[in-house]
């Protein structure tokens, strides 16, 4: 191939990367400006309790979620709306379960975020307590810095040890995880591990379906979260894996 053509293609590709990177940085800056701190609590609450129960259950296939505990968010924190019998716990998480820093932090105070998730029994015992703790401090009006300090203390004094086999389902078509065009992102499973090199899972390598979620990653919770696309939503309809 002519060297001039090769050089033109290379420069064009580089320019595209720069444009996309600049666009993402601008988007993240706008989101941070839009959600710099907590808004009134009412904007995070769902007024229809039954709708929140249904959304929480949509995190996992009906064969799992129909017998799970279901939590809803109230003014004092999460409360049990439905008592289950299989040890799973389904809940709609809010934006403050996002990373504290980095690109993922843009949604920390976003009142539109709705993350239906269904924890299996080991995760309900050892991961869900972090949701309770963050929510408790948010509802107490604490800042990000105060929440981080509180989590560090919780890790030392009250965080249950991570149980082997901890995982969760996030297969709800109703999820709202981003203000981007694809609000519901993708149906996926999450697996919780101690902090480790993502290469152990082959995470984020070319054509690998495994992704390392920056949700915790030791900042400060000593947990890594590996995500794997499910390929279909909890209602059984297809969710073709897109390039995200």
C-alpha cells in the first residue's frame, strides 16, 4: 500500500481517538457539573412502592427473583418490602454505589440512576452490607470525603469477610445506569473477588467477554468486581452484546 495512504489512515485513526477522548472528557466534565452534590432526597426515591419492587425483581430471571427478599429505599434507608425464601436479595441501587473517583464517578449523585441488582446468598451476606453502609451515610447528609472515611472505618470494624462464590445478577431491561443513549447498558453478571490482577480473569483483553468493573477496586472497599455479559435480559429477550 502506498506510504502516503498508510500515513493518512494512521493520522485519521489517531485523530478519531483524540476526538472521542476529548468528547468523553467533556461529557464527564458536564456530568460532574450537573451532579456536583446530593440533590433533595425525594428525587432519589420512587413514589410507587410496587414499581420499585417490580424493578428490583427484574434484575434476575423470575425463577430466582420470585423467591428472593426485595428491598425498597425509604427515607431512613433500605427496608424489606417482601420476605423471600431462597437467600437471594433484590434491590434497586442508586448512583452512590458508583466509584468515588474516575470516569464512573460522574453518576455518584445522579438522581436518575436505577441499578436493579439481585445478590446471591454469599453476596447478600458480604457485599450488600456495603450498600447499606453507603446509603446510611448518604441519607445522613455526609459528603463524599466523609463517606470514604466512614467506609474505611467500616472495613476495619464491621465489614463481613468476602464469602467465596459471591455474585449478582444485573439483567434488568429497566436499568438506568447512564445518561448516554443506552440507558440500560447491558444485561450482565457480576462476580466479587479479593483485589487481584484482572489478567487472572483475562479481563479487558481483546475479544474477552470479561470486564473489570471499577466500582470498588480498593478505593476504599477491598473488592474487585468482574462482569460478564449475559446476552439476554431477565425476561428472556435478547440483548446482543454491543461494542460499548
